[in-house]
């Protein structure tokens, strides 16, 4: 089935980007105009944004932390289908803010939040990560970022931006880690998915260096398709075979973690 999103075009300080604003967040004085949605978010295939097993792990942790999400402001970087935003809203988040680089992800997120009945607590922004939330802080920040060590190969019929992590796999992850502390409230906390082969110890070190404590709270061995494996930088695969990339004949599995982080000394809700 094909969907059309409901996208509002906003121009602020000569920077043009797309933003979906649920009606309650549209306030007098802002410049809003309904755009021709086909200009920015043409018909799209919802299958492009089908949730993955990583998504399911993140949602499981969100569900297990419901009491620390209730009445909190939340942000997801890379909201894709919008299903993680819906999970945050279902746990009682006061607001869910989603950012994604793809226009059709914003349309898909708006559709998911509409279907789930949470559009009134949402604001959605199309653009590059932290640039879409300048100066804003959130109680809870979550992300399931692209983190395949791959140069330029689309896999599984997705957009390249779904998986692309550059040759180290860390291009988006490092950008996230370098910015997250500035967007966390004083007692803020968050969750990220983490493909093991791209060095979870380095991620924890980077979070610590930003004044955040961090730990792995969940690890799963997931299936990994040959198509995805073939798209990876061979050196990364070679260094992890038998460790966190496991072969049984032609069948491949890989380890994925959920990393939780919070301000050092931050209060647990
Ligand atoms: C692995 S998918 C996760 C989607 C969704 N959160 C989920 O768990 O199902 C990564 C998402 O990050 C988005 N993305 C990639 N680069 C981005 C960037 N620079 N800023 C914001 N979003 C980005 C992609 O478009 C994609 O929707």
C-alpha cells in the first residue's frame, strides 16, 4: 500500500527543511505553509521502513523502562517508521520528537503516529541529526542509527541511509555520541542499539568522556543475511569472525547490544 504524508515546509533563517508539526505545537508567529507534499514526500513504500530486530530490542528496553519515560520529553534520532516514537508515547512520554534525514521516513512516522493515536504529542523534523534540534534538551534520547561498516551499498531493499555507517561503521554513531550530552536534561538518560563489531568499548569511552555513565544492558545474537554481510568492509568482518560474527556453514549471526547512558550522578526517575 502507498501512503502520502502530511508534511509542512518551514523556512527559518534561510535554512529550508521539512518538518511535521502536530497541530498543538503550531503557535502564532511561526511561518508555516502547507506544501505540496508530493514535492517533498512523494508516494512511498512503507516496507522500506519495516522495523528490524534491532528496533525490537530497543522497543523491549523502552517497555522495561516505562516508569522513567512517563511524563518525560523524548527524542529519537533516525525515527524511520515512527514505531519507536509510538512506543515512547505508549509509555506515557509527554512529547515525542523525531528526526530523520529521509522525507519519506517523516511521512511514514506521521502515518504510524496517526494510526497509533499519538500524533498530538509529536513533532517530526526532516534533516541531519542534531542540526534539527538546536539548543533543545530532552529527558530521554534514543537512537537505532545506521551502523554497518559499508561504503556505499544499499541492502535489503532499504535506502542507503538506513545502514550506511562509512568504512568504520561509526560515522553516524560518533556524530551522535559527540552531540548527545548537550541535548540531555540534567537527569537525562538514553538508549542506543549497537552492532558489536564496531567497538562497543569505544562507544562507552566516548560517552564517559562526555560526562555520561554507560553500560550494556542487553545483548542478543541475531541473524545476519549474506547480502548484508557481503556489503560490509571485509577487514571489519575478518577481525570479528568467530567473536561477534559467527558462521555455521553459510548461515551468519552477529551480536547486537543495547547501551544505556545517563549523566554521571543523574537521578534515576
Ligand atoms: C537503522 S534505521 C532505524 C529506523 C527506526 N528508528 C527503527 O528503529 O526502525 C536508521 C534511520 O536513521 C536515519 N538517518 C540516517 N542518517 C541520518 C541523519 N544524518 N540524521 C537523521 N536521521 C538519519 C535513516 O533514514 C533511518 O530511518
